[in-house]
C-alpha cells in the first residue's frame, strides 16, 4: 500500500488535475470506478482487496477517466489519452525507485 500511495502522490504532481480528486481504497465487487459528483469532485474507488500491483494498474486505468472528466466533464473516448499519460507517469515513477 505504501507504493500505491507514493505513486498516487507522484501521479498528482506529474499528471495534474484541475478538479478536486478523491481516491479511496474500499471494499467493492468491481476492480475500480470513477464518478463525477454533483459538486464537480472526481471520486476514484479502488478495490482494497486487490494486491498493490493490481491496485496500481487499476489506478492507471481510472486516472484516464479522471483526466477525461477533468477536461470534458463526461465519460468518453478521451480515456485512452488519459490512461496513456497515467502510464507514462508510472514508467517515470519506476525510474525514481532505482
């Protein structure tokens, strides 16, 4: 979980979002979800029962949705671009661990 939190902090710096983003690790049936609240806050939920490596993969996927909501306020085809940016941040983060 420490690695997950460190990467999340890194991700927030290297792939900044204008809207408020809350990331929670919670018990859930799905792997993860991203929603936009009525107030404009983006809420990311990650399955807390998954191993840390999977949680990071899920976070990268969900951050694509975060970028999409931040720019467009909707869920659409810009997700791939957002996920690519999150994955590039993951690659850069791993270099800092060497």
